[in-house]
C-alpha cells in the first residue's frame, strides 16, 4: 500500500464544511470522488481537522492509503482537473504508514480576519468579517494573552462539541493591525468545535469597547458558554497551518491570499 498526504486549499463559501454530509456538498466528498477516479478504486480520506461550513483553509492536511501507483502530479494536477475551482490540491507527498493527519499533528494555526469599513464590503464579504466601528486592536491583543497555556475552554466550545475533554493548550496568540485589517493569529495543540470563532467573538466585544480586556479571563474561568455571546461568523476564519515533526518533511504552509503581501504577518 502507498500512503499519501495532500496539502489542500479551499474556499469554505463553496462547501458545507469539511465532513461528508448527506444532501450537502462537502470538501471531503468532493475530494474523495476525484481521488477515487485517479486511483481507479475507492479512496477514503482522514483530515487534520473538520472545518465548519464557510470556513476556509490554505493548508488542510489529509491522507489516504491506496494500492494504486501514481506519480505525484496525478494526485495534484489530475485531481485538480476533476474538482471545482474552489478546491485545490497544492502538494502531494509519500508518508510512512504510521502518519496520521490528525494524531500526528503537534499544532494547528488559524487566522481570523476582521475588516474595518464604513460599509459592508462587496467583493471580500465572504473572506473577512466586517466591523463598522474601529477596533482597539491593542486591547484585543492584551485580552488574547490571557488564553495562552493549557486551560479548560468550556466557555469557548460549541454546545454540540463532541470532544471528550475541554482542555486545550494555546501556544501563541496575537492580534495585529494591518491598515484596516485586524488579524487574530492563534496556534494551539488542537481546537474545540467553534473555539476560534467564539474567541474571535469575545475579542470583538473587547475591540468595540463593550467589554474590558480582563473580561476574557473571567469568561475563561467561568466555564460558561453563555457568557461569550454570539459566535463570530465563519467568513473570516482560515485554517492556515497544521504542524508536524520535521521527520515527515511536509511542505511549508502559506498565509491566506488576502494577507500574502504582508510578509511579516507570517
């Protein structure tokens, strides 16, 4: 058997999330169907994480096993010729049998992007979260630092989250401004369902001046999801990197296109 890992980029607006779901177009189903044609046999994928409907990815990592022998370009160019433009396989690489995109990962990195503008954007509306008021990015950054470390993130998880433990470890988090873009950049060992979007929603309240920076720690310690308020929309969220040990030699990730000109964001 050949074990192959793929780096996948997709526009979340075009799919009902990563996971295969009856009656909805998912990234998983679309990609599995294309890969099965290339391999001439059924292909089942495992992924580093399940992104929600509307959430984008610039470096989702997936893997599969197959008896089919194909050059790397068949898994990339061949697959890309069979999938919609909103989905792209960026790279393919052989991995050892023990590689698992989820369990071998040591960290995940997300960006959440806010755009300040007097009016809602027309072109970028599916790729940023609009704020009609100017955000205090410095206060948002201070508030976010209270999340670093291993904590019980019950206050920031979805009510439907099926994870056995609410504990996660946030390695780094920052909120930075680039002109009228305010970017939340967060890396953790793993994330609970809606965790990043709920953190973004809490920080948005701080940025608008509705809550003080210290409020975020109060919410964290309360372990009460009701305190956070509305979950931030999926538009501005990107899975930008999944981290593995250097032994796997996976290709380097890259930031979302909207940030790619800002070299220091990465």
